[in-house]
């Protein structure tokens, strides 16, 4: 695949005395000075938009807080949101646009690991930091041979979400030892995230002593899963594990239960959204999903964030990645402050030098965020390895286990 790269212009950063306001009225004005832009890329319409909007507005609240509190004196941060529609090519184009903006110092996103694969080289060529609050595929930080020879592909890429290596293993352990399930049917959507997660679950479940009674693949956008339901029913599975997003899994569980196959569907964080329950209805009861970190509403530091999100009337679901998006954005802002402090309190006039300093600053991140400790290891992965299993109980996601994966 040909990777597009951006042609970066050197020169002074744009100075302005104007602030800005987001579409919901968030105040981004700190009284003038230099305006610096942070891009955010996620699916803001169509498939996966519930979680994508949570990423956008999590970042917006972080920008508004930084401006309100004058976290970086003399600098106003502005957020520019880009809709990738969960399409890799669109994400790549958005990355080119973001890096082509001389006021841009970093980007948050994307949601999908497959989209991230097309964006990484673009940001690396521009030496601009990119932090995803949700990408979980191990290859993004540890290379294609991550299971045997970890090598970081891009020093500009970071994430505040833990990897599928941990998530898939955590789910397999809970399925086998927590739910006492012994026969699992494994399905994925052929996408980078879904296929990778399903593969790791499959391997770990068998390692624990369970049996994978069948595997299958579906296509994103499919609506009729009659053939899959028949296969699962004939295999006599006591659990269906699905690697993919909520758009398809909510229909799969509805058709599965409608055919009389009363077994739970278990998925990853791509399934952890209120839309899953709303679409599947009563059929979702008892289904499960893993998600990164711990429930946002149990974190004291996230209380104000949640109150702000609700009071603004922001769309989407903050529960999955909102707090991680807030912390990713804050990491970029803190790195900008460090770069300015190291330059005698002045914004570096060369955008390339500023971007480079921000990358270095993010690598050195070490602060308490609203999702927990924010720091990155030598691969750009978060050092926060906590995960949670949620189960649909009386029409809502309820945490049933929180911990870290034991890779044994």
C-alpha cells in the first residue's frame, strides 16, 4: 500500500489574538497569544460513531480545561475534529490534512486499529505526535513480529489503551475460569482489530484447557447472520466470542437468541457501547465485553469530566474512551508546555522543532490523569494495564471483574 506523506512547511507559527468556540459552545479563549491546534480523528458519523464521538468530546473537554486554567500561559489550544467514518483511506487523508496545518502540534485518535495503520507513517514523516485512546492491536507499537521480536515501528505513535494481547487473554481467563465455559465458538469481522483480538482469545482459551468448537468470519456491514447462527447452534457451543464492533455484534446476538440459542455473546471494547444494548434490546441481557481501564464513573478524578460531558449535552458515549481521550489530549498539552519552558518561556518559532519537542515530551509523560497514571513504556504503550469485564444486567453494562491479564 502506498502511504501518503505530508510536505511540511517550516516557518513561524500563526499568531492570533482570537480564541475559538467549539460547536457546543465550549470556551477555548485564554486571552490571545499563540493559537496551537490539536487534531482529533475518529468515526463521527456512521458505524462506530457512538464511541468516536466520545473520543472527540473527551478531547474537547481537555482543551477547554487547559484554556480555562491557562495551563500554558500565552497559548490558546484549538481542537479540530475529523471524521474518518471508520475507513482507513479517509483516516490517512485526515492525517495528511492535520500535519499540513502549520499550527498543529499533535493528534488524538483514531478509534480503529485498521485506520491507525494507514495514519502512522504520515504522522511519523511529519514528526508529529499521535496518541490513540482506543487502538489495541499490538502491531501498532510492537511491530508485525510482536509475539517473538518486539520492535517499535514509529516513535511518534502512542496509546492510552492497553493491547489486545492483554485484553484477549483477560477475556479468555474470565470465560474459562469465571464463567466456567468450556466450548466456545469464535467469530471475527476480518478487520485488523477484530481478527487480532479473536486470534489471541482463541489461543489463550485453548491454552487454559477450553475447546474452540468452531470459527467463522463475517463482513462489516452484514445484516443477516442466519448461516452463522446455524453453525453456532450445531456446534453446541456454550459461548460465542466475537472480535469486532457493536454494529454487527448487536445483530448477531439478537438473531442468535431469536433462534433459541440461549448462550452469551462475549466481545472486546469495540462492543462496549450503549448502542449495543439499545440495538440488541432484551437479547443483550447477559452478554459481556472487556474494556480498557476501570469504569470511568468509579474514578474520583473523572467526576468533574463526566459532569461536564453531560451538562454540555455532548453526543456519543464517554464510557469507553472519553477519559482516555481526555488524558491523551492533556499529555500533548503538557508536552507543549515542557517545550515552551525549555525554550525560555517562548513558543519555538519553527513548527518542526516544536513538534519534535512535543514527541519527546509525550514519551516522558508522568502524571495522574482522570483515567489513572499516564505514562508510556519504550514502545509507546500505556503503563496502565488495567482491564474490566462488563456484563449486560437489567439493560445496562455493569462491571463484573476488574484486574490485569496474566499472560503466564
